[in-house]
């Protein structure tokens, strides 16, 4: 069912669905013509506990009654509670947080912090990865989202994803032995101009096909980073400080990233991590979590 008002909207991906959504609940969406459709997209891989979860709805309603928007240097109780909860879930070395609107913003901030902290600019991303649509993050998207608008961010380098089913170096078949990591860094070392800054990686490459790296992948990746003095940035996106409603609902559902936090701890992520829209089950929120030593860098960035 086509609605002529679609012509007022810009698409950033494929065409719109052939129906209009009236409401959503749990795993189901209901269209304006009365059909119920099982949402296998999970709200673009973000509604981890279903659409319109009652606790999230209640948190949003409460915040709308209390305060909707504040200046960025004003704090509210939900913001403080969320910061404490996120730091409590993260590895011990990640002990300060910046709250923003989306995962893409969180990654953009993480990239800036890494550059300002190290004084270097070359960032490595994995093939089949997705980090956002902002200019810096999009330069490291290898699952799509960077075609057609000219040069990418200078210093954007690529590491083959540990994808055993379609091995990027045509070596593995069914089980990844991390040869892609070793050969990938050989290429990176030859491409680098001597300013290697950081690697940004997802624990599970989501948009690229739900690719799960082998158990020791991140330990090996960490070692390669340490050998080159690089940071390892971990993106918890399996998904505003100025909007207390978002802070409240995120504070009540941050347990959704606890498993990724344990993975990050086991993988030795010590400097920067980012969390995104999955934490509040699709509502707009992002966070960059970093070591306290990055505080001066974050203040200089703003």
C-alpha cells in the first residue's frame, strides 16, 4: 500500500516497506490495514526485548512528566544513575562515560578520543563491520554505507573479518584459525604511514551477517595492538545525556549489554568501548565509555 507522502522522505538504504505500521508490541507489528506481522528485523536489530516493553514505556512516560531536555552541563538523577550503572557493567578499567543520542555518535566520539589521546590518526576497521553513518564512523563501515560521496576519512585501514564461511583470504573452511588476522596486520603495517592509532571492532559483526569470531580472536587482536602501541575499541552494538527520558529507560535496561561487557573484560579491552541503541531496546541512546585518563582529551574535544 503506497502512501504518496513517502515522497517527502529521504531513504538512506533500500526502499520502504509496502505497509504502514500503526503499532508494535513484543515481536509483532500491526499495520494500518489491520495485518499482524512477525518482525524478524527486531526493529533493525535493536529491539532486543521486544517492541514497546512495559518497563521502557513506563520509564519514558515518567521522564516526560519530570524533565525532557536539559543543557549538557546540567545533570539529573537518571543521568547520574545511568553513568554509574554503565561503568559498573564495564571492565574495571573503563570508568568514565559520555552519553549521547546514538551508537554512531558514540563511535564518532570514541574515534576522536583515540586520536587525541594517542596523537595519531590511522584507524583500523574490520570488513563486514558497521559503525554508523557519521563521516568518521562511516569511513570504517565495510558492510556498506560509504559509497558515492567521495574520499573517506584519511587513515582508514581495513582488517579482514574472521568469517570462516566465506574466508576473506580463501584459507579457512568452516573454522577460523585467525590467519586473516595475521595476514591483515602484515598489510596494515605496509600501508601505514607510521601513525597507527586504534582498531575498532564489534564482538559479533551484526550487519555483516552475525559473524562470531573464534574464542581467542580478541586476545590475539589485543596482542597485535599492544605490539604497535594501538588502542583497542570495543563496540557493544549487538545497537542523551540531555534527554532524561532516554537516560531513565537506558538505566533500567542496561543489563542487555552485560554479556558483551564480560566479553570485553575477557578480551582485555582497557581504553574505550561504545554502547548503542540495543541497550534501551531501540530507543535512541549511545555511550562512549573510557578510562579516566581520557578525561582531558574529552574536555578538549568539546
